[in-house]
C-alpha cells in the first residue's frame, strides 16, 4: 500500500456506562489508589450533597455545581491581591539597622518576631499540604487551599528577603524555633495537632477522626493564624507608627492581609462543617476548643513578655496580654462561642492598620492597595 493511501478507520462506539474500554485492571487499581473513590457512574453530583469533609466529590477539582461559594470568593480575592517581596525596596531599613537609631530592646523585638515567623508559615504550609488537603472533599475549598499554600510560600520568601536585606544573623534567626523556648512552645503546640491527622490509617469517616480534623482546623486557623500571628503583627506595625523599619512593616502589612483572609476562610470552613455535620460539635468538643484557645492565649502572652520584657514603642507586657485576650474573644465569637476574657482592645489603631484600602503617598512608598486586578476588599 502506498504511504499516501487513505486508511479507512472503523467507527468505535462509546463504552457503555460502567465499562472503560482499553484500561487494564492493574491501571484501574493504580488509579483508584491515587484518587480514592473514583469510579464510573451515570449519577451526577448534587450540589446539596457537597460537604467540606466526608463528601464523595473530592477526587478531582470539579467546580460545578458549586456549594461553598465563600471558598471560591476567597480564591478569586487571593488572586487579585497577588504580591511578591522584591516589589518592596528594603533600603531604608538597611540604613536604619546599620545606624545607632534603634535601641537594643527594639533590635531584640525585631529579631524575635522574625525568629517566630521564619518557621511559622512553613509549619502552616506543611499542615495544609500534608494533612488538610487530602481530607477536604469540597472542590472549591481545595482550590483555595492551593492558593493559600502558595501564599505561605511567598511569606516564607518575604522573611528570607528581610533577613538577607537587613543583614540579620541567619543562623540565629532561623534557629530560634529550636533555641528560644517561647517560640518552640508555640510551634510545638501547633504541630502536635498535625501529627494525629498524619497518622497511618487516619480517616475523617469516624466521628472521632472528624473531630480530630476539626480540632486541627481550630488550631491552625483560629489560634495559629488568628492569635499567634496577630500580636507579632502588632509589634512590627508599631515600628511603622514610629517611622522605623517601614519597609519591613510594609511587607508585614501584605502578609497580614493574606493571613486575615486565611483566617476568615478557615473559620468559614469550620462553621460550614458545624452545619453539615452537627453531630461533631458536641459539648465535649466545645469544651476542648475553649481549652485549646486558653492554652494558645497563655503561650502567646509568655511569648509577648519574652519579646518586649521592658516595653517599647508604647507596647507593654500588660497591654500585650489585653490585646491577645481581646482578639481571642473575637475569634471565639466567630465560631459561635462566648467570649471568655472581656478585655478591651488597647490598640484600636490596629483595625485601621489592617485596612489597606486607604491611600498612600505615591512618592513615599509603593501603593499598598496594589493588585493585579479588581478592587481590594476584605
């Protein structure tokens, strides 16, 4: 037959439902071990059957029909708020650090804050990628988790950029989580809840397993990102209010914007699970949440006293304690629990600092409400 001859192809009928032509049993076995409960069916997903965990539609990211709109909205907002550390010049901070215009107590506070954050975001990222993602069955929630994991990488990049630019001792800063007890205790408190979810054979199909997973979400979104991070944000933004370390503070403003969105997303997931599986939120579980939050507040107060034992920039150990208790109450209320401390907010200006929509002088700094598109909203 000539090489240019036309070859007549036989028509092939589509495989009947429930059959997959040309796929070996071994291939099916490998595929199923990778994706989980992935099978052919004529039954299409029903939006009302979708769940954050223990749903049947988590094998691939199939965004329609969509039930958890909050996750999709968070994903789009995260994309609009994209930023990278090198967009912010560090020159003023480099000059300030080399000068004698920072006290020893101020330098200690900066180094301690950087020492905590250089590992904190990577701990959160590890939990997202290794523990949380595979148990989430909501496709739209999985989409946001991928975006969040990327943002945690950007934050870790930012800390490295700050440490290198300013000329901090990298061996000192990056090892604080193993050498400074107050930082070590906070980190271990967070990772201790990851271990259970990572255990061989762990599943959310049992009530006990689902509660362990829900506990993990509380630890990371309500306490780690919702409490531990915010007192450190307070410290860095206090420098900015005194016109010190303004470049580093601007990096932290972007990070705080991201983390606020992470926290809101996590709280939305927790509240959605409460609605979808109310049997998990028992009186005993609620008591456990209070216990965890109280322990987190205790650890954060100890850390705050360690960072500023003598007070700087209008910050004092007593006011740090009040602030930590105040934000802990707000986090509890967001997940439907009662406030337990009743402390006032000693730093009301933090509410304004979190709002990056205000205008800034273009010639003084890059516009902090910069986005790749759209209008910044929290």
